[in-house]
C-alpha cells in the first residue's frame, strides 16, 4: 500500500511561498469566474443556481492540492460568483455559499484523514485506476457531500424568498444531478495536472501549507 502520510491534517507543514500565495489568489479568481458562468449559462428555478456548475470539480481538485485554500475558493467563489454577481444580496449570498463551503471541507477532512490511511490517494490521482478510490469519489464527493450542499443551498433560497417553496425539490435535484455530472471531470483534472503541481513543490501537505 502506498504511504500517503505526508499529506496531513496538520495546520501548517513548511513555509508558504510567494508563488503559492499567488496561486491561491488565482485559483479563487478562477472559481469565482466559473461559478458565475455556471449560473448565468445554465440557470434553474432561482438566482444563484446553475445546472452545470463548472466551478465544482475545480474547487474539489484545488482542495485536494491546497487544503483549506481550496475550501476558501469554494466559499468565496460561490459567495461572489454565484451570489453577488448574479444579483443576490450580501447576507443571502453568505448563507447560500455554505452549500459549497461544507462539501469542500468534508472532502478535505475525509481525504486527508481516513482515506489516506487506507491507501486512497488524498490528491485524487488514483480514482480512474482504483476501485476503492472510485467508490469513495462517487459515494462521498458526487454523493453525500454534494447532496448536503444541494439541499442546503436551495433551502436557504426558499427560506429567504428567492425560490418558491414548491420548487424546492426540483431545484435541489437539478443542483445535485448537475454537480454530479460536472464532477466527472475532476479525476481527469487530478490525474493530468497533479504530477505537474507536485513536481514544482506546490502541493500543500498540511491544511494551509
């Protein structure tokens, strides 16, 4: 079994370089843009919801690579890109964005915690080659955490009056199914790009560095 113990839940492992800070800023900008595009290009039932939310696979991969910085990109990307830039007010955008924050955080905790200890790559490189890794990706990333995000995000919009109550289950279903569809590209992104990011020493082996 491959030893993945170098990828941990420790707060900080080593120094954060200027290059890494720049990358963290860029990835947040990328997620903001993709969040906005997903919502305006494929809108469903109400503001802030896009069927093909292209930011999702990217912030999952960024979370595998950069820990809490990836989680931060999920939250800020949704808050600004899917929230403020699509017309949602400040407070609804903040509450709504928890629907991306929590799934990304849960993915980070499971991959850097339990899965790394049982031989699943915390960086997602083995999803296309390992049945165990594929199972956990489908069950946890495409399934459980995605469902949590969808149910929460649409509930917030219903509660605040942006989505009619009778559209709740339709909106949640479209959110969850759409995210599952776009998440298909995450394993391919990880397999293709992770070796490059790792080669240049840019992977955060702790939560922030």
